[in-house]
C-alpha cells in the first residue's frame, strides 16, 4: 500500500518480478486485498501465484514515523515487520513512508549486535560501465567517526557479496584528497579508516570522483549522502527535459536499481522511492532476493560478532 502510485504500481511490479523468480520463491503481498486483488485479475495474471496478508490501515507518506508504527498496528508496514520478525518472511520491501520503514526495522528485527546505527545505501553508476555503492544516503544526518567506520565495513560487505566486487575499494567522501583535509568529522574518521583491517581503504575522494573508479564504496554521513543522491537523480531528469539521450545518464534512473537496502539490521529490508513505478518495484523485489540468496545479513552478523 506504500508509494504515490500504490497499489497499482506495486501489483504490476510484483507481477513482473514473479516472472523472474524460481518456483520455490514466493511473493507475499501485504495490504488491502479488496483494493489490489482486482488489479491482478485486470492485468490478466493468476492471483493464486501470490500469497496474501490482508490489512486495513495505511501509514501515509507524511505521517510521523514512530507514532504511525505504534498507532497503526494493522498497517501494511507494521504487519510486514511483524511477519519478518516472526520468520514468516525472509525479506520485506516497501515504497511507503521511509521513516516508518526505518523505525520499523529497528524496533522489529533490531540492529545487528555491535552495529551502532543502521544505514541506507544506494547504487552509483560508473563511467567505466560498472556500479559502485554510496552510504549513508539519509538514515543518519549526523554521524560520529566510529559510525562512518562501520558504514565502510557494511558497504564493503554489500559490494563484495551482493554486487560481486572482489576486495572492494572503500573511500571517504571529503573536500580534498589530502589526509589532513576536511571538517572535524572527516579528520577524525580518516585515521580510523586508514588503520582498519575491516576493509581496503583507499583514502579520501571528492565529489567529482563519485562516478569514476577510484572507489567502489564511498562513505559519508547521511546528510551529505542524501544531497549527493538527489543531485545525481536530477541528472536523469535534466537530460530528459533537454532531450539528451545518453546511456550513462540513463543509468541514473532510480527505477533501474529498485530501492535502498537498510544495512545493519537482522533481516533484509529495502526501502523504495515514494514515486516507485512498476519497474522500480520489480527491481526492489529482485534486490530482496539477492540479499537473501547471498546471505548478506548472516555475513554482516558474523563480521560484527
């Protein structure tokens, strides 16, 4: 029921994803079945191919996250997290209220022991044709040095196991490449990353390095990461408005990547864009499958044990 184009976009995305799943992988649709079951039939798809959990409450996009989770226990987000906590789901994804999704993850499946704060990561297209990772992109506007260090470890694990990047290069986003550059946060974080054995640290990078191959994983606080993410997303819109057709800028289309995985909680969780289209929803579901299949959460738990 989440997202600006729900439930239709979610239904069509689920149908598209189903075609790519193996027979032993099952999609569960959570929400007001009276609203979305007719859409499945209308699309000419067999409704029996999905499992359903009916809910009759919806958390609006503008509602206060914590209040909404507790005041609407029969919302699709709250119910989804309860099922995830009970082990009845292997992953949970939604394009609904992102704050409620974050709060729900922390209160239900909880943060992996040893991790200070979970974070959100996003895919970054590279000029060479590859894809990198940037985190945090919005979960933690203010961070401390040890938190950024952990983001580096989380991003490295995600890049290695989900994106199949061997020995990922991890960098710290800064205003200069020199070791002594930056604000108080980056100056305090740099020596921690330089001395760590948790990942391969390659030093500072600047904003202009976001799309080159200096790093596979770029670490920053959630405020900086969200600004960079929204700026990158705007490139695709600008090229469309200017009538520019370019393969590289086409890869900035958020639909191609699905959503943002929440790294550092005890189950696979993905938060989709509020304007998620059927294509974005399909890719969000495929992201979920990849996180399950690679055992990413278990690898994170082992690394922070």
